[in-house]
C-alpha cells in the first residue's frame, strides 16, 4: 500500500510540489467540510432543543398523573389511592395535587388568566418534581405570611406582566367554584393571597401562566373540600413512565386512569423528531453534492494523468493497484473533509450555545435561545455516512483509470 499512497498523495498535490494541495482538491475537501459542518450544527441544535425541552418539562411536571374518569376532576379517596400508588414497583415518589384555572387580579384591578397548582410542600421523603423540591427547600409555602393570608408563588413572567411584587396581596377569582346569585347570575368565588416569591423555569408557558400554593388553600378555593384533583408520581427512568403508568392503572382499576409526560407532550416531541429527520435528509444532500466534486476531481486527475497511468501499468503495476490509488484519493478527501467539518461544526455550535447568538420566540419553542447537545451516535453516523458517500464517489473514476490500456494511455495527448 506504500506505493499506492505515495502516488495518490502526489496526484492530490499541486504540480509545483507536494507540499500544497491542488485547488480542485481543496474545493472538494471544502465541499465535504461545509456539508458535514452544516449537518452537525443542525443535528446538534435539534438534539439540544429536544433534551432541553424534555428536562424543563420534567422539571415542572411529574412523570405520571393519576386521575379519575369523567369531567369532575376530583379524587375523594385520595389517601388510599396515594398509599396504593406508592406501593407500585417503579414509583419512587407520589403526592396529591390540585389543579384549577382561574383569574388573577392585582391591587390596581389588572386581571390575568392563570393556572393554580396546589402542592404539599410539607411531605417528607423524595419530591415528585424539581419545582416542588425548590419550594420545599425555600420554605415559601410553609412559612406563615405577614398578613396571615395563604401564600402564593408566581411565575416570574406572570408577576412581571401583572406588576406584582413580593408581599403584595392579590385576588384569585375562581369561576369553576362560583355560585348562583339570587338574581340567577354566576357569582365567582374570590379569595385573597399574599405573594411570597417567584419562580423561573425557563419555559415560557409555565413562567407566564402558573402559580403555586399549598394543597389546603387550593382545595378551599376550588371548593373541593377534602378531595384533590389527582396524584402525581415520579419514576427512576422518565422514559419508562408509560410502563409504570400501566402498572398503576392495573393496580387501581376503574375509575382511575393515568397519563404520563410522554403522552401529554407526544405531539410536540413527534414534531421535533420529524423536523430533525427532515433536516438531516435535506442537509445530507449537501454532502451528496460534495461527493460530485470528488467525482469531478478524480475524473480530472485521471484525464490529466492518463499517460502516467499508462507508464505505471507498462512497468507492471496491476489494474487493482491503480484502482487503489484513486480510491485512496477519494477517501483522503472524504476523511479530511469529515474531520474538518466535524471540528468546524463543534466549534460553531459551541459559539452559538455559549454566546446565545440565536434568539427564538419562547412562547412557541418554550426556550429563548437555541440550545446545543451532541449525541455521539449522531456524530459517528454523520462521519461514517460522509466517508461511505466519498468512497462510492470514487468507484467510477477509479474504474475508468484501472481499465486504461497501457499502450493507448501512453499515446494519449
């Protein structure tokens, strides 16, 4: 292989010497590099978006919800259900919760639609979500407020938009728990709360809509009495939430049902996965176009070196060895282009991630800037695919060179 490598390297070099590559070789390598760099950048961004979105969703949502069938959205025998859920294999934490949609009004009379979640911050043992753990450690929902009113923690964007500060008294308006007035109209239920803090998850939807209080206050506002909306649970591996949810459903039976985070957000992740696949196919075409540069480069080399090929064959070099010379040239272009493209793609994505160069609308994508994450399998697949495409691009010109007859090649002008 030493002679083939020596000759192939000379053919890739410029006419004036072997220190520098020829212009057409540089163009071919550049085409492969640009294609690989674009592919790695887009795949890293799509993977980062999926991972970041998944982590933020799991930070504020449980892995599994346990609720009842029907539209009542209440669970009366929840202490027994909670005990049985905790006994299901695969459940590491479980707690009751209250979920209700209502209106928020500040002292100036400004109103906003919001979602109130009641959690039990005093529960000992593992917490179900990261935000519950944060509220428990901060003691925001367990400390007595200065006004004696129930505590309330708001999303940072919601508090900013409604101009609400810590210590302010706000009014929560529940239409679901309203009553009929003597005149026959609907009279909503009003309760005062004291804002004791804010939270920020990085997800626009949650920071813009959600509020947290303790379970008892949420039960009273929603007219649930001692009931709750349901039970939330956490499992060791979020990707197996559906499997554990099925176990809980079988253990509890009718009228209980379960939903998991993958099912609730299935449409979103399916869209991201489809978009990633589409972008991969589209950008892979750039690598295919670059492969045509390899074909044209080798065809030009074969045409330019026809007489030299004839001399080599006349001196005894076999067609197989001539074939290897041009295959090695194409592989060198593919490997060097892949390595340069990989380095460029990694550097570009690091710059995009570190400096947050590309801003995106958070109300659509749940994040404010493009995140980046690398999947080793994706990188290996991209590099391997590029090298395979480069190898396939060498077959035609290499066969053309190997088929040259020595006499005709020497007489070629």
